[in-house]
C-alpha cells in the first residue's frame, strides 16, 4: 500500500467531525470509571463524605450516559457503526464495562448493597464478552486497516481495564455466592491472568510505537495514562484475589504466585508515572500543545484514582509499611484531577450552550 493510499484510507476511516449526540465519544463512560474509583479511594482513605457524594453523583452519571447511548444508537446508528469499525474509537466502548463494574464496587463497598452490585457484575460480564469478541473480531476481519503508528494508542488497553474490573468486582462479591464461591473465584482468576497477558501483548506494541515512530504532541492524548491505569487495576484485582484466598483451596495454593505477580503489576504502574509526567511536560510546556477539555481526560483521572486504591490495598497484603504514605498523597492528586476535569466539562457544556443560543 502506498503512502498516499494509506493516508486516504486513514482519512476515510475517520468519522466526520460532528458535535452533539451524534459525535458523542464511545469512551465517555470513563467519567463513571474516574468518579467511581476516586469515590472508592476517598472512602478507603477516610474521606467518607466525599466518597459518598461522588457515589450518588456516579449513579446519576451512569444513568444519563446510558440514556444518551441508547438515544445515540436509535438516532445515529450509522455513527455508532462507524465507531465500532474505527481502530481509534472502537476501544472506547470498553469503558461501559469498566464503568459498570466500578459502579458495582461502589454499591458493594460504600452502599453495602450486594444484590445490586451482583446484578451490575453480571451485566458487566455480558458487556465484556460481547465487546471483547465482537470488536476484536470486527477489527480483525475488516479489509482496510491503519498502520501501527495511526491505529494504536493507550486507549487500546481499555479491554484490559474492562476485564480486570470484572475480576475486581467478582472477587469482592464471591463470599455472597455460597457454595459457588470457588467457581466465582476461579472465573475471576482466569480473567485476571488472561487480562494480564493481554496487557503484555498490547503494551509491547504501544512501547514499540512510542520508541521507534515519530511522536507528535497530538499523539500523546490523555488515554496514554491508561498505560499505567491498566496495571494499577491489575494490581487491585490481585489484592482482591489475595483477600479472598480463604474461600478457595486453589487460591491458597497459588497465593505466592498471585502475590508476586500483583507486586510486578504495581511496580510496572509505578514505573510509568514519572515517564507519563515527563511526556506531559514535553507535550504541554515544551511543545505548547493547548490544554483544553476533552472527554478523554477522564481516562487520565481514572489511573490516578486507581493507583491510589490499589496501593492502599497492596499495603494490606504485603509487609511494606512505607508504601502507606503513597495513597495518602495520591488521593488528593486524584481528587484535584477529577475536580479540574469536571470544571472543564461544565465549561464545555456552558460555552456550547451559549454558542447555540447566539
């Protein structure tokens, strides 16, 4: 394929720029992911009131986003179909899975409502299975595909985040399934391991793209923070499995392996943080890329909250008291990032409405 034809294919595969409901990004459920995990982190770190307020807000966000999604599918089915076939936007649909399971965790941890959390978990599993095999199959069999430099970004790790969110919630709910506990935990273990391997596959391509292809500031969109967030939620899933060890003979046998792999995930997430900060400085300060609201910024807030929560949980399963200092600081960083992004969203909505009025 020539350079010209590749460029033409890339342009033709992109949905035409459009605003409003038709142009709603599939990854908007990252707002639910971000709000949910910041809420949980606040609850774990003693900021219970803030955690509960964010919990109630997240129920509203989740309901509104599903309403908008259903309306978009009904009124702009061609746009949804174009998103599903687009290498850059299709992975955004996986935020529905993670958003559902993070909200389910809120219902369990903050609300104490096991039955609602379990219903959301089942719904999350269905979404995860349909989207994982549906989207990846569609992108595999389509004839016209972008090159690696154009087609892959940090958002491609959302399938990992989605799978690990299923494992996190399932491991917490396992105790309520009675005699089915071992089976639930086996399922969560399999999902956790499979998603961990998926991270290795995808991050290898992303790292290769970063280091061997030319990078422009626009290439480093907010989803590159998911490089860290995907292993942070993998860490959290590992800690949940370790906490559930007494409920499964298999987990007892595998406990040393799970603990070691969980620490590996956390170390990887920690490695990414300075790298991502440096890239952000290069993007916005050195290259002066404008810092303005983008719905994808919720995908940068989520990893900060997840790193807070996973580090807190990690200190409960390994003997490393020094790590307890980290979540006490990161919870405020995550809160600040959430507040700034919410202000950006409100400003975006208000200025958009003013333009419509004039």
